[in-house]
C-alpha cells in the first residue's frame, strides 16, 4: 500500500486541549500554553524535544478573539529552539500548518513540531456580540463588494445560497440537514468538554429562530474560548508514549476560484478540490474510511464534505443522513463524534483533528465508536478555502 506523499514519515504523536467554554475570561496565550503543555506531555516529550512550531492564522486578523496567540509569542513564552517554524493565513484552511509540519518532518527540517490553533472569541466579543464583517473606515474585501450592498454580511448569508441550491437540485430536506445537528448534540452529551450537552429534538431544531434561510440557530456553530495543539513527529522517533498515527494523505488542492459564489457549480465549493487532491495521493479510498470528522461551522458544510470526499454518491448525502442512524457512533459512518463545532464549540477545525486522533487511539471513553477504527478523515474549512487529512493507526 502506498503511504502517500510523506511515505509514512509524518506522524501525529500527541494531542492536547485547553479548557473549553463559552466565556472563560482567560486570554488566548494562556489557553494556548495550556493546550501545548498537554500535547507535548501526551506525546511523552519535553519542550527540549520540540524543534518546530506552526499555527493558523498568524497575526494581523482584525476579528476580536479569532487569533489566540501567534508563533512568536509561543516561542518566547516556552523558550522553544525552532529549527523550523511558520504561521500564515494563506494556507489550506485551518489544517494547512499541520500539513506544512508534515512536510517539515518528512524532509528532516524538524523532528517534532507543535502545531496549535487557539481562539477566545467568546471572551473577546463578550461586550459587543459577534465580530462585524465590515472594516470601519476601510475598503470592503473583494467578496463583500458585491454582497454587502444587499445586506449579506455574514457567512450564514453567503452559504445559505449554495445550500438552498443543493437542496433544490438534490432533494436534501431540512429534516435531513437537521440530523447533522442532532447527531452532534447526541455525541456531545458524552463529551465532558462540550459546551452544549442537553438533549435536542427535531422539533427543537425545526422551531429554532431563522438566521439566514435555510439555516436556523442550531445550524450554526458555537463561538467559544479554547485551544488545541498537535505534535507532528518524524516516524521512528524515540521516546514517544504510544504508537503515533500516520498521516496517510493530505488535501491541498485549489482548482477553481477561492470564492463563495463564483465556482462552476455553486454547490461544490473548495472542499471538492481539497478532497480530490487528497485521494490522488494515496491508494486508500473513501470505502476505507471508518470515522469522519468534518467541518460543521454550518450544517451544510458537513453535507458538502460528505459529497466532496466521495463518502456518498454525489447529491445523495440526504440518504446517508436520513434518520441519523447511519452517522451515529454505531452506524455505517460515525460522524463528528465529539459533538463537532455545533455543540462542542468552534475550535476552528482543530477540534475535529483532535477527535480523529482520540478515536484512532481508542481513547474516546463513552463516545468511542462501536468498532475500533483504523482510518479517519478530517475535513476543515468550507466555502472558499478547505484542507483535509487522512490518518491511520497502522504502523508506519
């Protein structure tokens, strides 16, 4: 079997997560350090072993709390001597730095890279609600110059259009879409770190206030405070606490415009490009996937990833979602087993990667899937940018 673009040399050896909550009243660097300390310890390493640091999105993002810390702050705080580092917003969505770290260890530029993503939007925006899409006194970003005059200022507006078109073209129903949210809530009930754990019914979902058609309140993820860290190690590294997970393949493609509304098929979006490039780089196929952790900033993004990755026949995601049984922890394709961003909190893609590792290592406790998985897929981002990873617990 082909070991993909890194030939089995890139692995994940440790994971860590800080406290997660709606408004923890802790700053982003504090949360970041907590997550990194836990990830390094989880790998069985010390900070003296870490010789690389990477993060998304880097400094300079205006939205309050969207960036918890940057690479330079972490290096300064922890005294890490880096042989390699990076931090940039222009990448394959949130998991781009993980992919870059895989390249670094595969090429021998570093032995152990800690990659982190931290947010503290809940605290940073506590006084004024969600961040505005507009830049006061400045020029509108290109994608807003056409939508803002019509009042479409939110990703809920931009994504509502392709979601509505997909529902029209392929017969996806509101009830089927709702199974993404209900499944996430059921799984979150078994996740002590999840923000929303109370039961939710289909009636609750359907009766929630409308945000932007076809999305109601429970179609939208939960801003929160929290940090996640991953240790990417070169295969064969000594001193690790457990057998690391192999990064079998990654999806980094961008074949069409990075836009919400200017693709040849408006329902497809960037996930299709990322997924296509991932499968091109491995002998594994969608049929090998045992568990899926797919971005759910909005319920439709999960639908888009199911389609893009070939986990369902194109346009037939509704059949998989119908009734919720096939995506449950004991179903054909366990989905978003931590509760995802819809219930566990918006950790911006890294929560999904963290959960994929938990499941492959068999450390999910009450939420561990019924059959021990060997292959997990992670899809991050949506709309104009996306990236994905294929992980296995097979020996490197």
